[in-house]
C-alpha cells in the first residue's frame, strides 16, 4: 500500500465527525441530554484524532538524517498511539464520568425529539465515513477476517478509523436508546445509563487500539507468509541457506531485513559479493517494502 493509503478514509471521517460534533453540541444545548454531550465530546475527540493521523502521515515522509538514519516512518505509529490514548481519556473517561453523574442526579430532557433527529442524521454521516473506510481497507484485508485485519495490519490509520467509526455507530445507537427510553418511560436515568454504555464501549475500543499501536511502535517483524517469501528469495543462486534472519517494520511501507547467509567455503570474495547483490535484488523484487537489507556471509557450520 502506498504512503497515501487510507487518506481518503481519514478525510471522510474528519469531515463527518466535525459536522456531527457541532450538531451534537447543539442537541445537548437544546435537550440537556448527557448522552448527547458524551457523543459530542466523542466526536470532538475523533475529529482531533483524524487530524493527528494526517499529521503522522505527513511527518513520517521526512527523509532520513544523521539523527534518525532509518527515517521517520514510525511517526505514524506514534501518532496512532496518541490517538488511542486520547480516545480513552477524552472519550471514554469523560462519558463514564458524565453518565455516573446523570444516573446519580437525573434531569428531565427538553425537546427530546430534537435529539432523535440529530442522532439520526449523525448515523447517516457516520455510515458514510464507515463505508469509505471499509472500501479502502477491503483490498488490504484480502481473505482475512476484519478482526484479523485489525490485529495484523501494519498500516495503522485504517484499523483506527474502522474501530472509531464502529464505536461511533454503536454509541449513536446507545444514545438513541437512552433518549427514546427516557421519553417513553419518563425516567431520565436511562439517558445516564446510555452515557455509561458509550463510555464503556469507547474504553474497550481504546484498549484494543493501545495494545495494537504499542506493538507496532516498539517494532513488529514480518508475518509468517512474508518472512517465508523473503527467505525463499534469499536462498537462490550460490546461497546454501539462511542461517538466521531478523526483520522489523520501520514504517507501514518499509521493512528492515538482516540475515546471515551460508556459502560454500570455496567461493571467492567476488562470487560471494555478487551472490549477495543478486539476493538483494530478488528480495526487493518480491517484497518492495524491503528497502533496507543487510546480509552477512558465513560458512555453514551445521553438523552434517
């Protein structure tokens, strides 16, 4: 996937969430619904998150320098990790706090129909954002399930947008239920309960993202299939076998490959150098993301 991959989904989510946030705060001002307020804060957090994702994509494209010889590709992982933290603190914790407060001291809703209309509109806008993210991630997902895609994807933006949009859609449903039940039963405590449910949902999504982004940030290696491809391409020509290999993603589209290769002891230095050059070409042809390759020749000392 190119470095620009996922940008359309991020921009769609940012536009949708900015508009939704304004509508939700207007709804809160009119109705006094705590679930509307929680959803408004949630949308503000999501809007800020999409801005951070775009910032991470931009800063990650800086060229390598003396201080960062392997480049800035992990900027995307760093900002994605910050997004997960913001979703937890600004979204989940605030919603939980506001929900508990409303349950302890429930207040009747004013003009609840306004809240229903605004939330219905928000569902349509979030649905558009979610559909855009689904369309962009479908090619990357391949035969994997959506959960496998979220767990295994090295491009952080799409899993984040997918989970954020999923959480937003379910959160809107919870808010609608809270407002409708408060209207039908005449008991505003349902609005507070819905707000707590929104906070719990956001907290769960944030924890999943924190775990996944932390793993990418500290460094993940190539998956089994990709690693097998790299090894297969290395073991061509005069290379007898790969003694050991280490890989690590320096960014979503850049893999570091370091390996020790076994050669016949009768090969000349020139032959070994040529074989290493050929191995690098084969690997880069099969795996374009393998931009940094360090190969060390050695003798095969495995007991016969």
